C-alpha cells in the first residue's frame, strides 16, 4: 500500500524559508504514470494547488506562488521536497503531499495524499 | 487560470435523501474534473475522476456527470459517513485549480 509522509518544521519565522519533504513508501517515485505534488489548506479554508513535479524533474507551479516556490525530487531517496521562501502569516496552512495519476498520457485525479503537515508562520 | 465555482456553499440534507452538488468551470475543461471528499482533520479522498468515473472503493451511490463547464456530483442516498466537504478540481490545464468546496451537513 502506497504511503506518503510529510516531514519538516511546524513553525517558521516570517521572511524565512519553509521546507518540507515527502517520503514515498510502498511504491517507486520513478514510475512514469504519476506526477507528485503539493497542495495546501489554510485553517478553515479550501484547497490550493502549489505545484507538481515529474520524476524526471519537470515541474509546474501555481503562478501566484511561482516566484517563491521550488519543488525538487530525489529518486534515490524516493522523496520530493517543497521550498517556499519569504513566508508570511498568509502561508500558515496544512501542507499535503500527493500523487497525481496520469491516464492515457494526460493528468488525472489525485489518488494518494499524505496526512498533512501543519506549518505555522510566526515569530 | 480557470476558476472553479461550487454551489451551494452548504447543503443541508437528511440521511437517506439525495444530494446534488454543482461545479462550474470558467472555461471548458472537457471531462478533466475530479471530486474529493474531506472530513474534519483528514486529507481529501478522491471520489470521482474523469467527471464520471468512481475511484477505487467509492460506493455506487456516488455518481458524477457533466462535461465542458457544468458538472454535478450526486449522492443518491446519503449515509452518515457522507457528511463532509466536497471539492471539485480541474486538471485540464495548468495551473490546477480547486473549487471553494460544498459542505454537506445533516438536516
């Protein structure tokens, strides 16, 4: 059974960089039928897509965050990571890592999610 | 960016009744739409993809329909475990976008 697990600091100071890692177990991150991505959810609010990455390293980002976001993949560790720079209180959220299916060479639904990691931005 | 609009924001339904949730895209997304269910304190769960295909393990009382810009998720007979927030998401083009969610609550 595939599992995704987020890890990283739960508290980040304003203006600093948020860093999270997602460890994938029970399956290879290098399988060609999936994108890997990050989604966040501020407390009491809806879901916001942050970005996706393919095992080859090609990536897509939300334009509203693009100048501050980097998603990278480490196939040797079966992990992918999120870095969000210059954070403010507005970046306080539960951050989910997730697996996006690819069907018939096109993107499809998100079939696996991590449990989520609450990151609070505060001094 | 494609804007996804869900309505109503809250749907009050009695157990055993039918629930109809709507999702509208600001431009055509063909059938590239997914629905997710989220319960408090949990990660979302994929319910429907391709606008109408049930995900693995999803009961037959869940059905999805629509294409282009108008989509519907129907729960034919609400069970206690179905009360949750439901989000639609388009994956037709980048950036991927979610609707604001519909809370299905007990009437």
